[in-house]
C-alpha cells in the first residue's frame, strides 16, 4: 500500500473507531465513514470491500494498540489462579474502560471473523500462557481452556445483550477460576451427607451474586 493509501486507511480506521465509541456498532455505515474521513466512497470500497471487513480491521487495530500490548512480567511466586487472572485483566480492563468496543468485538466475532480475532488473541497471550502452564498436566490444561473459553464467551454475550454490566465479567471469572484451581472435594462431599428424605420438596434460592449463562434473574427461586 502506498503512502496515500496508508493515510486514507488510517483516517478511515480512526473514523470507524470514533463511531463505534460514540454511537455504537450500527452507526458504522460506509457512506457515513467516507463523509467523516473525507475520502471518497470508492476509496473505502477499494480498501475494505464490505462493512464487515472494515469493522473487523478497525477492531483488530484497536485490540493491537489498546489490549495486546506488552504484558507485565509475572512475579516469581505467582499462583495458577493469580496468573490466569493476570491474563484476563490484561484483556478485559481496556474493555471496561471502553465497553462499546467489547460490544463491537462480540458482534464481529459472531461472524466469519471469529478465527482471525481468536488467532490475534492467542498470539498475544501465548508467551505468558506457555510459561504459566509449563508444568501442568496436559489434560488439566485442556479442561481449563474448554471451561474458561466457553465461560468468557458466554459472559461477553450476556454483556452484549444487556444482562450484565461489563464490570461484572472479571469478578465472575475470578470466582470461576477459584473453583477451577482449589480443592472442591469437601464441598462436593456435602451433597451426599445432606440428602433430603425421599419425596421431600427442595427449593433452590439463587443469591443476588449468581452469574451463569442461564441466569433467570436475581432473587429467582425454583425446584432443585
């Protein structure tokens, strides 16, 4: 890309990011982007053939400059729980300051762009994750990845639909990671020690802090 093309691309991307921050995902329309960036619509289409391609490029640029910067070095005595939360804070704290960018990220990732965005994130955290997981059992690592990946995407989805605030995501993930890295056997054993008599009605009362992909709402009760 020549200097003129690079300058036009930079103005277009900056315009898209400004629109995402001020008015949200739906406000990004190619004609409006061209008008605000003071470039021709033909130039926009030449650089970004579709709206999806344009927003994807803008999100990748934002992530590279705001999120996927150099990760702080871990302390020598870092635990697995602390290390996982350090990586998650590295990713989510910029989104807490710019929640509309998380909404845009979610909407872009629901389409064909998912693989590109996932690859960008994987490359950013791989060095730190490799060091953290170096001595762990491979099956345990696989289980951690399966659970955390699905819970992260579920919580982002709940934020995008307005079910939770962006600031609720990290505390929820901290609780999840605590349960994944601590000894839960004493708590699980209580399920056998406190069996109700056959036929006895059981009621589950959900605390206000209950967070799940299937959360019916605070204060809900139901049959267990």
